[in-house]
């Protein structure tokens, strides 16, 4: 067995036995970090396995969306980001990335809504995107609306 997978397997084994305790949460975080060590072609299947185990973890859906977006798989990325947004509404980074996926799918009205939500969320919390490009894109989308 691949030794890189052992931490992920440990995460799954402890899920039922220790749901909710601090040790369990530590294993979840460790499993998320271990994903970065996997080859790119294995990350998606492991993320999907982790999501099956922890369907309510918005960060896992967000990471899956990022992985799919990097591969330009916009419909799937949109779905993953929408799931993350459902689980963690109002998070500016989720709104931002969902807006980008919608933008690529030429769903400009919905993209504009999520760009605006990302800006609103950024005014009240942490975010990891650059404001000027977001504001420029939102301005272009709104200027092009009939």
C-alpha cells in the first residue's frame, strides 16, 4: 500500500469512532494537508472520497472546485463551488471562485451576483483574492448588461 495514503485511511477509520472530538478534527486537517502531497492525478479521487465521508465540509468542496477549475472543467467546478457556498454561505473566497466558474460558463448575471457577494464579504472578513481585478471584471459585466 502507498504510504502516502495511510493518513487518509486513518482519517476514514476514525470518522465514526471519534466524530466531533478534537483528535478527530486533527486527523481531518492532517488528511487535507496530505492531499497536497499526492500526485495531481490522484487528488481528485481522494477529495471525492473525503467528501463522501465528510459531505458537510465546505473546505473539501472548495478544494475540489479549485482542482477542477485548474483543469478548466468549469461545469464541475461550478457545482463544487455551489456545494461549498451552500455549506458556508457568505464566504468571500467561495463567492469569488463560484463567480469565476459562472463567468467561464457565460452565466454573467449569476456571476455578477457572486462577484458582488465576494466584495461584500471581503469588507467583513478574510479573503485571498485581489480586489482590483474583481472590481474591474464586475464593472465590465455590469456595463455590458442591456
